[in-house]
C-alpha cells in the first residue's frame, strides 16, 4: 500500500468517523433509557449543590455507580440506566478513594455532613478526605441538600425521616440524660434490650473494643466517652455522654455506688449492652449516629459495647477462665426495667 | 543540518527550529510544574490537613489541574516541538511557518496556564480529561486546527516524495485529536442551559449515561489517538536514526497504523464496564481493547527488530535508552490494558488504585520517557552543542526508572489490596481506607524521585541551551 498525504488526510479520519458512527452514534440513538421509577428531577437548591460538588472535584474520589456486588450504602440497590436520566454532567466516576455516593441520601444526618465537610476526621478518624471548610453558608446548605437527594425517591425519603426524627430527639435530650436514655430504650425493639451478651466483657474483648472505638466512635463521643469529640459543636442533639451514666451508677452489675451516686438526684435508666448493640447496628436516625451494620462485624460491636461499658460506665470486667463455651455463655442481662427512672 | 550562524536581524520566532526548541523546553517546564502538583497531591493523601481550608490547593481541584497539565502541557508541547523538528526533516523542507508554529505554541501555553488557573478556581466542566471550561476549549480547538495547517502545509511543500512512517502517524494524529477534542468537550454546547423540558444541561456535557459514553470515548482516545500515535511517530523517527538502521518492516508499520485507529477508537466504554450500559457496547469496547494487541505488537516488534544488533548502544546513548525504555513501558502498559479490560479482571480492579498505577505507567513510564529521549536527542541538535551533562542525564534516568517502577508497583499493590477487601471479603469502601495508607507513603517517596528527575532534566536542558562555548565535554555527544 502506497501511503500518500491524501491517503492519510482522508483515510485516517474516515476510519475514525466510521468507528464514531458505530461506537457513539448508534448508542446515542438506540440507547435512550427512560427515567427510572426512583429518579427525581433536581430542585434548584439541589442543582446548586450539584454544581459545588462538580466544582470541587468530589467525583474524583466518589463514584456514583452502585454495582450489584458492592457492599456499602445502597447495596442491593444497583444502578439502573434510568437513574442517571437527569444527570448533566454525568458523575459516574472512575475511582473510589471514598465510598460510592449513588445512594448516600439519608444515611447520615445533615449535622453529620456539616461536621464531615468541616473536617472529615471529626466524624471519621481514619478518613483521608480533604477538609472542605471553605464551603460555608448557603453553599454548604446547597451541597448538603444535594448529597441528601442522592438515591432518588428512596434516598430522599430516608433524608426526610432523619429530619423528622431530629426534633423528637432534641426534645428528649433537653429533658436530661435519664429521660433521654429511657426514650431511646423505648424506641429500640424489646428483644434487643433483653438480648444476652454473647461476648462477655473479658479483658480481650475490651482491648479489641478500644481499637474499634478509636477508629469509629472517638470523633463524636470523645476519647473519654464524655461526648466531647471534635464533632460535638456541629451536632444537635449532641453525642451521648456515657460518663453521665457511670456517675449515677446506673449499671446494677456494679455492686458499689458510682462517683456521684445519689438516687434522689441522679436516677438514670440504664443503657445496656443490647441497647448499645442496636444503636451501633442501625444508628439513631435524626441524630448524627450512623448505622455501622455494614462496617462492623457482630463481635466487634459487642466488643465496643463492652469497652464503652467498662471504660465509661463502670461495668465490671469478667475474667476469662479458659472454658471453651465461656465465650458463648451470656453474662446476666441487665434489664432496663430493673432501674427506677426519675420521671416515673 | 544545524543552523550555524543565523543572520543577526532574524527575529527569534523566525529562526529555524525555534518552534521545536520552544515546544520541547515548554514541555520540560510543564513537567516540573505538573510533578510538583502531583507531589503536593500525594502528600495530601497521607497528610490530609496539609493545606486544609485553601480551596485552590484542595486535592480534588489539584487532580484535574495535574492530569490536564501533564496531558496538554507536558506531553502536548513536547510532541508539538518534536513534530516541528521531525516533519521538516522528513519532508526535506522548512516548517510552514516557523513564526506561525511559535505563535501557536505561545497561545497553547497560555491556554494551558489559563485552564489550570480556571480549574484551581473551581471553574470546571467536571468530566475527566475534558475539565477545561469552554473558554479554554474553543481556543485549544482552534489551535489544534491551526496545527493541522502547519503539519500539512509542510507536507504539501515536501521535496522528499516518500512518506516515512512517522509522517503517517503525525499526519493522522493532528486530524484525530481535532475531531476527538470537539466531541469530548461537546464544543457545540458551551453554556449551561435549561432545556424546554426543564432539564438542565451542563456546560460541555450531554445528559445521562449518554454523557458518560461520550466522555469516555474522548477520555480514552485522547491517549489512544493522540498521545500514543503522536509518540509512536516520534519513536519511529528516533530509533532508526540513532541506531542508523532502517525500520524493520514496512508491512508491520502499515498494520500498526491502520489497526490502531480501527481498534483503539472504540475502546472508551471499557471504563464503563461496571455501569448499566447495554452489553453490546461493552462487548464492542472489549473487542477493541483486546484487539489492540495487533497494533501494539506490530509496532513494538517493528521497533525492537530495528534495534537488532544494536542493543549495546543503550548503555552509552542516553536518548536512545530513554526512548527504548519508554517503548518497553508502552508494550507493558498496553498488555496490561488489554487484560484489565476483560470483564472478569475489570470487575475486580475497577475503581481501585490499580487504575491510577496503569495511567502513570502509560503517560509517565511510556510517553514521558519517550518525551525525555526526544528532548535529549533534539535539543542538542538544535543548539549545535552536546548535552551539558551525560552524567546528570544518567542520574535522572535511574531516578525516574526507580521512581516510576516503584510508583507503579505501590499503586498496583494498593489497588489489589483495595479490590480484595471490596470484592473478596465484601468490605465497605471505608474499611479499606487504612489498608491503602502505607502504599500512599510509598507513592510519595517514589514520586519524589520522579520530581527530582524532572528538575535535573530542566536544569540539564537549561545549561545545554544557555552555555555558549566553554563546556567541558566528558563523554562525546551521540
């Protein structure tokens, strides 16, 4: 074949043009998915937030493409072609330095996002996401509105649920720790409150629990379990102060009274291990407490409960005597009903 | 061959080969700036609060600035410079015209600078590789079209009737990139508008998954039909010239040229194998990606067979060593690319740091090394003096070779660790965050070696161009 300038000038673009017709032109006209049942057009505020998301390059670390095999928020809700119907530009993404955000809406509260944008390590001590503290005011509101609308109708429903429950939680928080814990307990299914602890608070369990606590809990609940983590100023209701529960000697397993033990003044309903397990597993919607069910295995959740109980609420350690079945044998259940509540 | 004594009145932009020099020096400067940005980004992954609260230095704004600067700053200007040197020689005529080419490069550099500033200020189209906003895209498209004029204007006045392989590649590349750039940046839709049905269409974008498909068609072809073909054209010139042997096979050159445009062009959607696209589009992309072994192997075989009997020269010929190393990396990264486009591999490594390693192996390991080889071959010939220091270039070679190799393996290991966590053990992405941190430190250290290499290259070229006579030549220039 003799290569002349004309062969290249016309031949090379012609081959490319043929491929463009087959590779872009055909799908452009053939593949026109209708909006899926879950897809919702963006509101003006959400579009403004989306623009901030684009401007700050969030897409380089956060894909929006939930795959059938993914574990994470929205697992089981794999992306459908029609889910992208209102997206321009597309934000499918090519990399996951951070979680996929396609179904993120409603999995965290607005307050959590506020603290997280200020500095991700406030709520996620392990994170290496940059701080976006320069996004403030109306821009921040818009960005949070966009993040909360991800996940389409289902995501927005979750976000609404979070917003609705927030008011109730604040009311109970203001009534003091006793009523707060009691109302939380009453919102948990009964079987969790009477669930025997399958992982007794042995020294090993408490040690493991400390690792989990420092990686997942410390940002909000603080190193000392007093709810004064870095994120506290951004969260309403604020994170639970476990030491208040210690001060009242709320745990009947503890034979001796707590530091401020005074029945007349500080009667608090108990936060038992089953309740902690439930709260860690599913989160507390309306507060900044997210669900950790996809991130922590069962034993780790019991472990972190044991650590919180032992370190901040005065529970006793249960020595491990070396029996195989001891790990499966439960410690005595602490029933929330056994403790008087101030208001009753 | 070299312009010895120009008439003193000639403007610098009219001097012979001034455009080539301009392009190659611009490339080495962009490389230093681009690697500096890359180094900052790398440190931000290990020290996330390094520049906390400064919007222009946040990781996610630096990333498009880094990627686009390497693509349109470093590699583009180097290639333009090399083409402006090769094409007149292959056509046995002058560049048409030297002044036009210089002005084009000047405008091009301004566009890259302007685009970088726009991205750092948060003005972006938000799609990978087409981030530059429309007011940068349009000038770049105009410059790409002008570049066609320069290359074909020179070819039209050729006195050498035979079209050498390099000319096919360069002639094809300048046409392809002008077509692809317009498609990828949706140039006909510059402004963000609201359509009649209330749908908002963003600047430089289409809507829905269609936008993703067009984006990745461009996103992969900007490498496939611009950087790859442009770079291969340079390799086809430099290697036979340096080893003084003809190209091994004309037939293989032909196969490589026509197969690459036929098979590279449809590969873009292999970036979307995990997205809900129709399977026939994915299959088309995979066929193209695997079929790429045809042009890649024919090009590589052709180059390496040209080297037969001359392999010993890589020990003392620095530019040849850079080019051949680049050609090897190109072969390696192409094989890796074909393999990772297979569905079963892709579902494992997609979204992980593996991809980042792959991209760096292609652009830095492959065409970055070829660019350095081109600079070290061409610039001494333009200024008529040997390279200032062979030893410095040797140091740079080993620094960059260790740098890119370590960098690649650190990211590949990080990607495999992430992928095992996500896919094999079903961890959420956040659980794999701690897994990759050690590799990020490794990436910073190896990246520093590349960054130092970039400075050595710039200093070496600066001294070569500036020093007039009193240079001490230890080794003879090749």
